């Protein structure tokens, strides 16, 4: 007799039946998983960020998220506070936008989920900001109290608080985890290095009386400071070990009479094209052209009104100009080779800002009082699209993430 044989038959039978019993448990779980996958919200679908952007809705305190490819708004983010003079910048991966509000608010927004993921009211009145070249630090320039505050870009934790004796303006990022800024009240210019364990702040002297804004050139070589309290612009060579102030355009406009300044020009819109700087003449209906290498004035262009933004159309010799109130329904196109106006457009009421597609094929224009954003083909200069927005002002595409000073 062999008592082990029946035991082996029972073992084989139980082995054959075990998978059938398990399927009764596994199948419902698989069905539930597949059902859950089919209901994933659309905004969680995989997509790129390269054709996204935001438009400031200043009165509503909201952002309109837009898709350049679709020429359309795809979402709205609310609750950003006072955006009456707002600006913003992007993280290097274009995923996050950092919005600087007039109420001192610094808000971090996720471009894909279209949500606010961080916010701090870090001052009483702020005027702009910048992100370091490595994307790790976000700096904000403040009016009240004056100075610059630097935050961790991930958590918005305060890293450094640099005081100033007045309103701090013209804040830009400089390669090497640095920032530059100037002070309206004193005319001083500073370069802050945040690459080490402690910030190192270098004073670069005085630019002049009442600097109203500043900009860094597209190659991060020169820091240009516009002056309101006196004629001229001051340049700093940031490639030098010891940058020193160099004034130019000190004689412009001395033979004529200045007009009241209805809106201060924005220097982040200064155009760099054809080896020239195209600059707005403060208090005049003129563009000033300056040779980039010599800083000598080479031409003047009479224009429709007092220029606010002078922006170079990518991959072309043209600059586009908008104007201060009461002549702010017009945009003009100027050829940087001839220094002549070649087109005049009237897109709508209260044109506040323009933003080009990265390769220059289109320009998006905000019309605050018409509550519209208009899209123009830059070759034909004909309108190719528009959509509604609530009192739109600044337009910011994610391509800015890859440009110094923006």
C-alpha cells in the first residue's frame, strides 16, 4: 500500500482550482481601475507648456491662461489680489508662474493645473520681480518698504531681506545667481550675488537723479537705467569686474519743450535690434535710436504719441510701439533700418501691452477698455483672431522662461 498517492491527487486538484477562485477577487478590482482611468479630468492629461501663457486681468485680480496654438483662453485663475501694475516671470521648466502684485503679493501658479500653489504678501507695495538663472530664487523689488526680498522658488520661504533708502525698481536677473536693481530716491545701483551661503551686495555708484526703470540687454552684458530727474540714460557693463556708470543721451530734448508725462515708459520693452537700442523719449512723441557699441545717438523717429512699450519683433528689423493716454488706441510699426514708421494700426481702446510669439509670426495685443485680446499676423499686419478678457493688461508667454531679464 502507498498512502501517499491520494494525497498527491488532492494537491493537484487544489492547485488547479486556486486560479479560478482568485479570478473572482481580481476581476472586480481590474474593472474598477479601468473605470477610474476613464474618468481622469481633462486638465490632468499630459501636455506641453511651450505654447501657454497668461494675461493679467487687472481689475478682477485674475489670470487668464491662454494657448497660443489655439489662439484662445483655456482657463482663469482668481484670487491674486491687486494686479493694477502686475508683472511676472516663469520657472525654467515653464511649469510655474510667479506673479508680482501691486499689493506686495507674490503668488506662485501652476500652469498645468491652473491653481495657486503658494502666496505671500511680502510688502505693502511692490513693483516687479525676477527669477535667478538657475530657477532656485525669486526676488521682488518693493516700494513700501523699499528694498529687495529674495525667496526660495519652491517653497516661497524668505531667504534674504535687503533694505534700501527708497523705492526699489529696475530689478533684473544677472547670470551667476545674481540680481541688479536701482533706487528711485537715491539713484544708487546695486548688484547682489546670491550664489554663496550669504548674499554679497556690491554698490555700483549712482546712475543719476530719479531712475524710473532699468533693463538688462538680451545678452546680459549691459544694465541700462533710465533717468526721470535729469536727461539721459546710464549704462553699466556687467561683464566687467568693476562695473561703472556711463551716461549717454544727456543732451536729447534740450532744444525743445517737454510735455507732461502721462505714463512712464517701461524699459523692459526697450528694443534691441540692428545693433541699436530703440528707446522711448520721456515726455516726447519720439523714439531715440542709439548705436549699441558706441552709445551715440544715431536717429530720432517722430511717432504718434508718448511711447510706453517699444518691442522688437523677433526675426525681423521692425519694432512695435504703443502709447500713453490719451493717444493709447494706436500701435505703430517702425523699421529699424530706415527709422521710419511703416504701419499704423488702431486695434482698440486703451492698448496696454503687446507680446510676440517666440519666432515673431504673431503679436498679441491687449485692449483694456474693449475687454479684448487681439491677435495680428506680423507679415500682413491683419487681425487673425480675438477673444474676450476682463480689462486685460500684461501678456506673458512661457517662452520668457528662457530669456535673461524676463
